[in-house]
C-alpha cells in the first residue's frame, strides 16, 4: 500500500535520526553525504520496520560505524586513517536485507564488498578506492550439524573456529577439513579452496562442499540444483564473491579418531636442518596420508651472541596412535628423530589450536571467541614447489633469511595423497598432482607504526627479493599462486584477457580461468560484483 509523501518523509527523518547521535549529526548527513541518504531512503522505502533496519545499517556519522568496521579488519596494516572505508555498512540478520542492499547499491552507484571473516590479505572485503557498501555477514553465522548424515549447514558469516567447536560438541569422531586459523570466515575460505592439516587425506575445504545457499547479483537465492553445475563449480575455489554472496554452505564432515598424535621437532642449521629438510621434500608428500608434517622457517640469534642461524620447526599431526606414528617415521624418516616421548595424543580440535600457535593447555572455547583471536600485521605470498629444491638452493634461501631482521616466517605444507587424486579442473582450485608442497612466505610489521615506515618498507623489499630468488625453484608456466592469499603485486589489470591472465592464470591456470570468465559473463554480465582481482568481464 502506498503511503503519503509526508508520511514517507517523516519515516525517513526517524531513520536518519537513528543513524546519528544528534539532530546536528543528522543534518550533516543530509548536507554532506547525499548518496548515503539516497541509499538509506531506498532501503527504508522497501522495508516495513524502519527501527529494525536502523540497527543494521551504519554510516560514518554513527558512533558505531568505526568499531564495526575495525572489529574484523584482521590485518593491522589497514587500521590507519588513510585506508578507504565503506560509505555504508550493512549487517544483515536475514536474507531480505541483502537483497535490498544489492538493489539499492546498484540503483545509487555503489560497489559492494562482502566480508565474512575479514582475513583477505589485501583487505579487499572491507576497503576500496571507490564509494562502496560493505555487507558484513557477522550476524549470519548459524551452524546446524547432522551427525547421522555427517553433514553441516553453516552460514557465510561463521568462522572456522565456530564451525569446529560446534561439530565437536556433537561428535568426537567427526570434523571438517579446512584451515588452522579459527577466525577465518567460512564464506571466503571455501570460496577460494581452503587447505589445512587434513588435505592430504580429504582434499581442500571446497572439495567437501555438498550444496550451497547462494544469492546472485539480482538477489535470486539459489542452491546447487537451481544455479546449475557451472556456477556451483565456480564458487568452490574460483572466488565466490565474484559471482554472488554465499549465504550458507552444506559441508561433508569427515571421520577422525578420538585422539590424534602430535609432535614438534626443532632443528637449526648447526643440527643438520638442511639435510633433514632436503629429505622432507621427498618424504612428506609421499608418506601415509594420515600424516601431515608442516615446517616453519625463520632466523634467530644463537643465545646471547650476535651470530644468527636458521631454525626449522617440523610440526606433525597423525590420524592414529603414537606407537604407529613412531614406527612409520622410524621406517620412512628416521632423520627427523621423532621418539615416543615427544609425541602427545589429543583431540583433533586441540591439535588445530596447537598448530594455530597457542599453548596446548588453552581451553578449546577460545576458537569461538572472536575478540581473543589475535590479528596479524603482515604481508604474505605463496608459491608451489613441484621439484625438490636442491641443497644449493636451500642454502641460498637460508642466507637470504639471515639477511633479514627476524620479521620473516616461511612455511611449507606438503601435498600428495588425496590432493594428487583430484583433477586440476575438478573445481577451480588447480594445485593438485605434482605439487610437493605449498611454500608460504611472510614478513610482519610488528613494532612499526605502519607498513610505510623505513623499516617496514625494507621488510617488504626483502620479501620481494626473496620472491625473485625463489624463481628457479618454484612452479613455472605459470608460477602458481593461491587466491586465498590474494597478492596485488601480481597485477590488477583486467581490461583485456592478456592483462588479467597475468594474475588470473597464476591463481587458477588457463583452462579454469577462461571457464570462470565465461561463467561470470553469464551470471554477472555488467560486472557489478568486482574488486581489483575479481573475475573480469570483457
């Protein structure tokens, strides 16, 4: 039923007042930010409950705006005044507000950014150089576990930690194969692939998506059947936010033992770390898929001296008992020196927390406490190694680490096992057969006021020089990268395929990237959902 112009105006004034702390602030919105006003008027004209809507939409004039934006900025280098922030933040509790947001953003010239957990390395879910509306899914995080069917429905605003905890409250023999950081949002994680300690046995997180509840650019709510096989293929590893909004995933839960076995072994160069890692490159991708051994590598001063060394920490988790693990490693990798007394049996969730980097004694409930999960302050890049790096190459890497100031962290995660059994075109995530391990590289800006101080810039330059040094030793044609570790250094051009292929083929390889482009042209031909490295439309 139509309402009078006067009534409509009065409702709008009430809405604006609720977005501000005073009438003066409301007047400022009306005078200085007319586009926000237009967007809000559009939302309220399609809503029955103005008061409810006012509690879910925020503009910079509202005292809650900045805290809401900041809370899920997971990389501290973006917490600075110069970072471009949203014009409007929408925090829906149900799907209809998302539909209205898409409609009104299109109508009034805003781009859209979609934030699930806020862990994207370049801040693309919460910052942009153009006026944009940020849809923050934090209020949409329900999780329903069906133990009998070994499935779970999880909304796009939930985190991995919340998912893991909910599963373990229902069953001590089921889990979901995904990443280690509990604060990562499930919407983006599965949308880009998602790897973790179970990938050698069960594949990526995206490999274990069974169904989806998904909103396309026109506000249509789709599932696996109604969207068609191409779009369902694209959103599991191809960057779901290029195509629409993940409202919820249906996941396949996997069996795990009640207790897994964990070990940590630390070696320095003086203790033979080079030869051990050289052997690791051959053993870790080929060993029993119940065993995942990752390594962390960094420089450290020796005692109180001025001499530095490189430290390699080998962290293993085995889906079985310590006796079976020790026997396996005695046979396959005795150089690592794993003995029964350094192994510890614990639950899968406890092992995830330990690998995440907090003490073993920490209560598992920490994974559901978003405010207790520390943020990072860093830049990260990823490579894939398909041929073992020779000892001469490893020594070059160690020397490079020793040149830096201790802000670096390198890590390897072995592939093989189930990962090698999937075709590289099964889903858009293509890093499959032939990959020995993924190589993670990171520098932090701890102790610096920003990522642009002289020291921060030196650290960034060091990371880029490491990239150059690694060129002969990592994958080629293309040099593979991982879209969940988005890297704008790879390029942002997307006016032509030639421009976009510079970064797109590195994330997805040529065949998959071309297919993603074709699907994008069908489901979002006007390229409304976009960011600097979204799937382009030509």
